[in-house]
């Protein structure tokens, strides 16, 4: 599986480098919507990198729509788990359900921002 290549800039040392990422997967970074918290290749410090800033408009829309779809599915799943009581074996099941729902809503919002911010150039 090949990823999407983008140019990212470290907010700490301002070094720019090419980075290939797979949407929805992460082994070397923490995914936070359109951002990844990862280690800079030059300065070695951890920072928040914007993954879609330099992507073409088409990619931004595709990533945004997939984020909306996945977030919607996760919302439905969390609602079903809460309704059926399948979370009752976990410690603090209400909190776990709310966290799942909150993460899914953040994904939907992040996707919507990606779609609507993909301006025509």
C-alpha cells in the first residue's frame, strides 16, 4: 500500500522535507485529524505537522470525505454500543462511550474543515 507524499515543515527548526503517509494508519506518529504529532527528521524534536497543507485540492477533498465517513460510522457504532449496553464490562462505561463519540465527532468536523477549506486555486 502506497501513501500520499506531501511536503511538511517542522514548526521548531523550520526544515522542510517530504513525508509519505497513509491516511488512517500510523506507525511513527500520533494522528490528530489533519495533523500528525511526530519527530522531526532534522532537529529530532516532537512537533505537530500539518499533513494536508501542501496537498492538491483533490486530495484534501478525498481525505476530508473519508474522515467524515469514518467518523459517521464510528458515531453510529458508539451509539449502538451505548444502547445495547456492551460497554458495561469496561470500567466507567459511560465515560468510554462519551470518549468514542467525541473522537468520532472530531473526525467528522476535521473532515468537513478539509472539504470546505480545499479552495480552488
